[in-house]
C-alpha cells in the first residue's frame, strides 16, 4: 500500500504508478492541470517519469471557470 497525501487528504493507492497514470485515472486533462510534488512544481513532460512513492505529497490544481 502506498500512502499519498493529495490536496491535504490521505489517498492510499494499491501499487506505485507514475504521476501521469495517476492523474489520468481521475479523468483529468493533463493540458489543464498543475501539480506540486513534495513542494516542487512538476513540469508536464516529467509526469510519466515520476513514480509515486509512499509518503509523497501532491497538490493538484485545475483552472475553474466562472465569473
């Protein structure tokens, strides 16, 4: 079991996956998402090469429309 913290909440996953796979599992459009990984901003081209590990902290931000 891999224990992640995502946007301040505990989110366990069964097995380690790369960040891109994890984000796609939520149906997110990767063009419109920004990710903080353990306090550092991750470039989109690095999503597929970044393997999630126990204790990682993610902040996932998406733009919200409105007015």
